[in-house]
C-alpha cells in the first residue's frame, strides 16, 4: 500500500484535501481585531486612484511604522472583488496557505530528493495548529502572501541550479519574487540568509568558493538593502515603538524567553493564545501604559533566562556539531532561528510574541521531523511510522479545527485567551471588553474593562472605556465619574479631557468644555484641532443656534479639512485620510464621502463633468444644484442595490435592515475656481438628509 503514497499526484492530493479539511471551518468566521480597521474603515484602499499613496506607505491610523506596499495593493484589489464580505477573504487565506504548503512540498523534495520526506513535511506544514493565526486572521494572511512569494523565490533558486538549461529564466523570476516578498512583509528579509544556508548545508559553500558564487546572492541582498533604505530614509517608517522599558539589554533578555517559547510552542502546540504571557507581568502585546516592572526586574541570572539561553545554546551547538554528518539538522535548526530574526525586536515591532511569526520558521523543525520519520521508514519500521504520522497529523488536524473556532469572532477569540492565561492578561480582558461594547452588551464590557484595569492599574484607557460605555448608555454622570477617575491615575490622559469636553458641549456647557480643551493644550501644545475648537467657540455657539434644525445637538465647526470648513452635529463622526473625509451620523443611517479634486482653469465645468466616468449604479437624474458658498454645483442621482454596495465605512448599523433593497445615492460636485469638492451621499432617502442639508449649506472653501 505504501508504494501508492510515493506517487507525487497522490501525495499532493492528500496534502491539499487534508489542508482544506483543516481550514474549511474558517469560511464562517467574522472579521476580528484589525480586519475591520483594514477592510472596513481604511478608506484610502477603496480607490485605485490612491495607488500612489498606498505605494508610499499610507496605512490606517495606529498602524504606522511599517512599509508593506504590495500588501496595501492587495487590500485594494480584494476590496474591489470581495467588498465587505469576510467569506471571500477567508477563502483567499486558505488558498494562500495551500500555495505555501505545496511549495514546502516541492522545496523539501529539492533539498532531500526523497518523496516521503516531502510528503510528510507538506502534511505537517499544512496541518500544524501554530499556523492558525496566520490563516484564520485575515489581516495576518494578507502578509503571508509575502511568505509564499519568498518560498517561490527559494524554490526557483533551487531549480535554477538543478536545471541548468532553464537557469536564466528560473533565476530571474526568483529574484523578482524575492523583491515582491520584501515589499509584502518584513519576515521575508531573511531570504538571502536562507539561500546561503542552503548553499552551505547542501552545496558545500565554503570560504574558498564563496567568491565565485557571491554574484548569485547579490541581487537578493541588494533588494534587502534597497528596501531598508527606502523604508527608513525615504518613507521614514521606523520602529513601531520603543525598546522594552527603553532598554536594548532588557529587550534582549526578554527575547531569550521568547525564542524558547517559540521553540516550545512549535514542538508542543498547546495553550495557543493571541496575547501570550511571556513570564509573569510580561504580556506579548506592547500597548499603551504597558507594564514594565517585570521587564525592568529581569537579570541575566534569572533561572528562566539562564534556562532559555542554555537551551538555545544547546540546539545551536548541536546543529553545528551535526553539520558534517547530518547537514539537514543544521539546516532545519538555523532556518528556524534565522527566519525569526526580523521579529526579535531588533527593530521594535509593537509585539514581542505572535504565533503568526512562526509561519516561516516552523518549516525548519517540521523538516527535521519529516526527515527522521523517513529514516525510520527506510529502516523497516513502517508500522511504527504509520502510527506516529497518523497520531501527529490527527492531533494537528483536531487542534487546528478547534483553534479556528476560537477565531470565529472577537468574543470567542479573547474569551479563549482569558481561559488560557487570564490571571495576568490585562490586554485580553480589555479587548474582550471592546468586543462586548461593540455588540452593545454594556454590563459585560464594563466588567471586562474593570478586570483589565485591576490587573494593570496603570492602564487608564480601560477606565476611559468604561466611561465611554456609560456615556453610550446615556448614564452620563457615571461616565463623567470614570473619566475623572482615569485622570486621577494619569493626569496626562488627554482623551478623558476630550470626552469630558464632548459631554459638556452636548450639554451646551461651553465654559466647562473650554476648560477641558485648555487642559488638553497644556498636555499637547499645538494640538491643531483643539486650538481650532477654542478659537471658533463663538461660531460654535452660533452654529448651535442656527444649525439645530429641530434637534438638540450641539454643532461643531471644523476648519481646514480638505481646504474646507463645515459644521456638523457633535454626535456625528468625522474621519479623515489622505485626500478624503467621511462623515456619518451616530446611527449609521447616512454616510457622506468627501474628496477634493482639481480641474484645469481652462477647462469648463461641463468638460470636467463629461470626463467623470464613475458608474455608481443606474443614473436616474442629474442637473444643476443650488449650494451656497460655491460658484456652481451639480448633482447626480444614482440607483443601486444595497446588497452590492459596501462603500463608506463598512458599518451597517441601522442600515442592516435595508440590505438587498433598491436605494439611491446623491453625487455632488461643488465648483470653486480650480477646485472641485466631490461628495457621495448614501442613501439619499435617509432620515438624516434633513441634517445633511444643513451641513451642505455650511460648507465653505478656505
């Protein structure tokens, strides 16, 4: 029976089927953590006209500090194809993982020339539960495309030297794929090291023959250098935060524990979590008001650190010792450690430990396991090998399917984190609070925020979040109390001052609001928006009286946004990005997307309109409009199917009841000399249109 398993087609079929079986249940999963930020809220990627911005490194607020332009472009393409439906993104994630798994199979065969080793490596890689974060988490899988590109580059490099007649083509494509990988995720920057590692272990690269081969490695190294120069000097995307406790030394000590944990979790994938506890008091995610006491108390003589250093030293020593007789062991161990280099906080990443970082490194240990099982098989221990393989693969399959369920939504994900290591996991409780708050389950949100603050008494954001929940519930006095409590803990927590100011504005208590804004400026001098709010306080009061239009909201006037000023109710949201602005009401009943365009002064308004090629549905009507403060205005009325339309912020809110119904959009063009303000309002029959009419009348060019 085993002879059939040596067929390449049979092996690949089994690998693909088992991998699909392991990950099929993620197709029902929702968006989690940063998925919503990148897919639903990030407006820049919604239009290919912003391609230049994406290539320059535009990212959602809070995600700066990296340069992954091809990943950003992939988001733009996916938005056009999948829109706001998680299913398409999850399906793509599975195919990305299948691509990586198949490449692992072929790379392993090129390394060992043994079909069974390749088969076992492919199965273990495809099913290993440590890869679940990489695949089940959409935002992570988008980066994983870079790993697939790097693996493709490595495979073609191997083939180029194995098949000399196709050398030029294979080698050229390999270099191109390497560059593409670098531009997708930083973890691929170790590719030149992995290529040289292969040469040393399998092609007998030495000091004597290195000079003759260095030109073959040069393009891969040059690509890394160019990437780093552009990222740090041109794009200015540096570190995502400081070193732990502002110390390189303490960060190094922590990383010894991290590497030990990575090794342990790859070998024994139990106790998986999103926010791992590295040791007591040290959480994986480095968040605001992150605890540093346990980090600062570390010493190189701590037993856990000594054990970690000794273990890492032992496996490195063993790998070096095995080099002459068992180069595949050397290759596997060094691959694991080298592939981790970009995520060991040499440049701080904002997280000291993520399971997704093991996607590429894990292959090194998987290769060693597959190799030794094949050794047993070749020594006539076939029955034992079959039992071991079935046990490992079966365990991996069950653990992977189970872990995928944890990734179903934010509540299930963070609930599992707390079950794994809840006693010291402030961040998990905070995120579970966010998940309940998003669902409108205020009491559970408050309970989890409270537990988060109990674990980390410096984490004032948790107290502020309790205030926000109470504010949303209409329990304003309680909200004020918690905002004030957060300021007692950290007087520099400017967001609490801002939230208090918003409450006072809604109460039309402008004197108290002014005091809160002044407190913010004392903390953050030069905060432009706050300065503008104070400067325009008289016009805010005037706008409140003139703009209420029958409601009880305080109206705020914003200045110099896209070169405009406008007044909106204080309970509406305003989000800006490069060259765009989105406003929406608090019930998500109406969204207005603003973009600023330019026209040639010699071009007539009619010529400009004739060149507008947007197809937003069925054009029902169009014509001039009377909008104050502009030379001329024009409006188009579009009909669209709300089930297909996912533009805007991606939040449904009360619009959820409308999905699948015919609806209308209004597209405004406001002309002022050479500038054109384009506004897309949806849906046109929203009950909030009455308020938007007032907003429209308040817009002025500055």
